[in-house]
C-alpha cells in the first residue's frame, strides 16, 4: 500500500470516528495533532469534501435518510469502503477542495440548538431561531448569519480566512472563539479568545473597523459602532444558552420576558410599564417560563394569567 493510500485510510477512519457521536477531548487532541501535518490535512479535506459533495455525510449516523445505503447501518469498515468507492466514482482526483464551491443552509426553530462540525475542525453552534449559510469557494470560508445567534470556534488558517457576514458587517477570525447575535437593527459581537477584525462590509453609510481582543463586546448599527469590555464572569453568562439556560443580572422584567420569548412559543407579556422596569437576577432554564413567572409572583406580588397562547404578567 502506498503512503497516499495509508493517508486516505487514516483520513477515512477519522471521518467515521467523528461521526459516531462519542467524540472526546482526547479524541479532539489526537485529531488536531494528526491534522497539523499538511499531507494528512489534505487527505482528510479531500475525502470529507467528496462525501459532502454527494450529500452523504449525515448518512453515516442517519441511515434512514441515506438512500445510498438503503436504510441499513454500516459497520466502520464498510463506511470506510463506501468513502473510497464514492471517491472513485466521482473522480476525487479531478477536483480539489480549494477549487470547489459549496453552499449549505442551516436553520433552527424556536427553542432548538444545533452544532455544525466543519471539515477543518471548526465548530459553529446555532441558538434558537437562527439561520446561517456556509460556503467555501477557492479556499475561502464564509458564513452568513442571516438571523439569530451563533457561537464560533474557528481553526485559524491564514491562507484561508474564516469570515462571517451579518447585518452589513463582517467579522474575520484571527484564531478565534466569538459569538455573534443579530437583531432587527444591530449586531453584537463578543470575543472570548484570540482576536478578530470587525468591520462594515462597505455597503454601510459609515465604514468602521476594529480589532477585537478577549473581553471586547462590539455593538454596531448601520451608522455606529460601540466597543465595551466585560469581565470573564459576565462573558460566561453570555454563553449560558449553549447549556440551555439564560443568566440575568439586574435585568428588567421586560428584557427577561423578551429573552424567554425567543425560546418558547407561549409568549410572556408584561402589561404595565412600571413593572416592566423591575429588575431580576438568576439562572433560568430557557424553556421553563414557570421559573420566571413564579419569581414575579413570589418576589413582586404580581398576577400571572395563563391565556393559552400567552402568559400575562400584571399587577
């Protein structure tokens, strides 16, 4: 067997291991070490790309969606063989990952979260009601966050930068972990690790540019950009949604209700502007509105009325 065959076999084994669903930190460490060698990386990306091009990657763990396997789960050895068979059928050697165009759309519903694992080892986590498109063309990695909130853990590659477009702005990673939340009129970028360039994409009336470092929170509109600093404890609270919770700290009742409404079909309605300004704190499960309404009743003596599709909070 040639070295190229050995590399392809090992790359195929890694693909199967990553799709099994029991991926550990030790597995990730071993994979990162193996992937750091250029020849290994090329083999892995080529085989992954072949599988993605045929629209079969998810079939490794979801055989019911895979007509290629006729609904039968395959053993690891058979999966590896299928990868090589597909590569040969498509003619993997006739096109390279760096010259391929690919565009995939991901979307989550109310209360849903999704983790996207990319071939280069990067991960994107989507929060509730989020729409994201990912594409790579000519080696360029581009994600477009159309709506919602996402956390990015990006493997830096100076030759192939990772760019996120959203709300008329652009974020380019420089070895980065960051979160982006886009609302109707603004974009918020929180930088947790590494650094990132945040700029308008040229379409905005006022072009703005900033290099973000850990702890920076940038809030931008079409006409302005403001950067503040947050301590580590508050940065952790920003990512509570990744664990199914929201963390409030001197948050108004109106803002807390609005945050809960992102995750639940039954909406919280605060009828009185005065009680809307009351502040609360604590950690709440995103889908457990009863935690918030019970607090409002017990602490503030407010009235809670369940109207079926809505829960009204009043005096």
